[in-house]
């Protein structure tokens, strides 16, 4: 039963209606910005949420106001019980979506459709096969590219997420935008963010302003259309006149969207993170396994949420390694 107090409202008046659930810490790619070169220490299997625990925790959030759930990883589709998880979660009154690297997503088209998962985010950081191999440490570009085309053909709403890194793929910004010319997809450029082991520094980051410099130098001003952003949107959306698709910029570093943030994250081992940048976590799984209510833990975690980027409210603070090195690597948070 829903509690009387809005447990998903923080002290800054933000209501949290969007929950991202990581299903697994493992992945079939090894992206450098997501996973340290030496790998990560994985949680023991019995420390990970079972499909029943995922459903129980998700239902608690839904009972308290969550209307959107996105499944992430690692790569969520390599979890063996993913069909069961989708089937269970699809019974909840939420919009259910998934983020995948699309390497094996062609095997799950029917399962996704059967459980009303219509929105797919695909991680793709280069349209060049050699660069793709460099960033992912795997030879899977052709498969990912073809699966994006397959998803579009099958009627899914597809967003392609590209993490920009200076000197690596910033020269592909216009190629990515032109990728939307004949495909009804949204390409989203994401500023490189600091996580444990990804060797982040500001010099590697391509900012929102720099992306727009490329755009303005390549297209006529009157052909660049600024789209209306959705409520609580993390991205600033654009399209080129005559193109079927669109592009967007997620500027978590230089122009954060914290004022309208409505997101919470649940890691595969049942830890609640109230912010992607936060180094603190709240243990929901242990509380659940003890047979206790997780609602007080959720409320305390939500009310402890900082106003901006886990307390790093200036770029100077963001550049202090000690302030973000205690955060997990991205693969164990959930993309």
C-alpha cells in the first residue's frame, strides 16, 4: 500500500518517477569509458537480485509513483532469465524500456514485443569498425549496426547513445547526424563523465558548446531546428530539416539538468543510488531479504540527494579525483 508521505520526493521538491534497474554487472563488450582495463570485481551471484526480488522492489517504487522503468546493465540481455524479468515487469503499470549494446538483440525481438518494450537505447560510440573495436575491445560493429537497422525495421523507437571523447570520435559528430537522414532514430551525444577506472579528465571531454560548433559549421542555421524537450528530459534535442531522425546532446558535465532530475538507479546487487555521480548507496536488497519494509530506506536515500551532481556543484569540484573516485565504474552502476 502506498504510504501517505511522498517517499520519492527529495528535499529540493523533485519527484522521482523514473527508475533505472541494472540487471547484471557483466557485459559482452569491454568499453573503455565504462569498464577499467583490468576489469571489475563482480558481485557474487547470491548478492545479485533474483527476478522475484527485482519485481518486488520495482513494484514498491511503482506503488509510490514510479511510471517509467528502464533496464540496463552491463548488458541486460545476457542475463539468462531476462524473458522472465520482462514478463514480470510488464504486468506493472509503467513504461518499460531497455538499454542494450545490441550485439545479440536480434534474438530477443519477439520477447521485447510480447512484453511491450518498444523503446530501445543502443550504445554505439563510433560508426567506424576499427574505432568500434578499439573502444569496445571486440569485433562486433557489423552486428550492432545491422541490429540497429533491424530494430527500426521492426518498428521500435530507437535512440543511439554515443559518448564523445576528444581526439577519438569527435570527428564523427556530423557522420552521426547524417546517420539520422534516412533513419527515424535519435542520436544522442553524451559528455564523457568521470567514473572509477575510466581515466577521466576535462581535456578528453567534448562539451555541448563544442558539439554545436561542429553542427553550425556544417549546416545552414535555418536548417537546424531546435526541438521541444520532453519534461524531465536529460537532453537538448535538435533535427536537421528534411532528416527523418534527430540528434541531441546530454550535457551532464557542462550544463547539468539536475533541477528537473526525476531519476533513481538500482544496481544489480540491490543498492539504490540517488544520483549517477553519487558515491553513496543505500542497501535495499539486504533490507528486503530480512523481511523488512524497504520504503524507509528509499525515502532516506531520496531525501539525501544533493541538488547538483552528487554535491559536485562546480566544475572545479568535478575535477577533484577524490570526489568521484569512490564512485563505482559505470558497468557496475548500470548505463
